[in-house]
């Protein structure tokens, strides 16, 4: 009931307070942005200090930009999406992922999975340019035949990782978005849960990685063959970029952590390696998204939930050298 109340209150946003601070943490600018009657999605800042506030209603997304130090809207962009009526259309606000461009502070990317008007799962990736006051978008429909094509196109770096794990278009969601060098990277996976009396099992399939140039032209589509089933929840992947290589870690079954090194420009794997759990118990799972990255290696935290009420947790650390 508390969750439903929080969701309801968020949809009824009546006021937002924004505060700028100086280098001594003294407030230098406080204002209240314009409030829309639409459903509040999120607000996010670029590395130049600009504030973007996004709203949603019935398939339309509306984003306002406030330049740093300004209390009035400096630019606004509206975009319509062809979303199927029903759950997908009513709940889309919860599924947007926004990402301010690192290279261009006047650009904002977003991604969204939804059911299109043919009731097929569809991905939209959009680039909003607040200097030109326009937006461009690309879409991809994940029918069963398209997912089969993705599986068949996968070329493993090592034959030990030929198997990919379940990709279900109806449960695909974007897990992360990153702008690295001259690429915009979208990471997607399927998640589903099975509930029985007093137990639950959580499953996540392999990562799909879409690589676009910064004008949203598709350059590659790659698979990272991770995947697992767990009784304690979902575990999000970890990323680390060095020059033109992207390092990725994610869980692989009960075997350990799958580590990959991908060429950012081409999407090809430089290598993929299974990092075994060694002395960890079989129900210990890595938390890759909080991996500690260093110049000559990284440390992966593992957690094992135990106890009658499953409230106690054992933490283990695994150190890996490059």
C-alpha cells in the first residue's frame, strides 16, 4: 500500500524546488520550475549544469530545459510515440531512461521500451537537441523472428560462451545507457520472476548491446552471454571504460562472474573470461554494478543472503588483476 501511495503521489507532483550552490555550499539560486498537469517522469542535470525536466501523458513526452542559473524555461521539446493503448501506454512514464550527452550539453538522449500499435515490443532511442529545438528517434521492434536473428548473429569470442540466455521481447527493458567516445551504447535484458509459496526465483537473460553513433545511426548489435537464476533478486551489470575498451562484468548462472572487454568502436569482443567463485558458496552472487575499478585490476563484491528470514548477509570480495 505504501508503494502504491508513493506512486500516486509522484503522479500528482504539485511543486519542485531547485537549488544551486556555490563552491562553499551556499545557496545562490532557488526557484520553482513550471509544473505540468502531465505525469512527472524525472529531472536530470547535464555536466554543464543545465536542468532537464520530463513529463509524460498518453504517448507524448515533454521535456523542458533550464540553463544553469536561469529560473525560466530556455527551451522545450515535445515528442509523440506510437504506443498501444493499455498497460504500456498508462505506465510508460516509469520506463523512460534519460541520459544527458557528455559531449554536447545541449543534447539529451532517452530510451523507452513499450508495446507499439501492433502490440509488439518496441524500443525507441531518441536524441533531443535543445539548440535546434528538435528531436530524432530510431526504433527497433523485437518480434520473435528478430530475436532469433539476434541469437543467430552472435559470434562468441570463445566457444565456451556459445550459449546465450533467454531473451524475451515482452520483458525486455533498458538497463543502462552510456555515451563513450563516438558511440551511444544501450544495454538491454529480459527479467522475469516465478513465485511459489514462501519462495521466489528471479531470472535474467543475456545482455543485448546496441551501438549507435552520436547521430543515432546503428553501428552494431552485440550480445554479452551473461544470465542467471537467483532467489535473492536481480543484479545489474558493471561497466568501466579505458580508452577504446569497455569492460563489462555480470553474473553467469551459479558459476561466477562473466568478464568481457569490448571494442567500443566496432562492438567486437577483445576477450571474454569466466571469473570463478573459487571458495564462495554456490548461492553467493556478484553485485557487478558496485565493482571497484582500479588502474591494474578490479574488486567484485559478492553477497550471500542467509538466515530463516533471509535478513543476514555475508559479504565476500574477489580481486582480479588485468
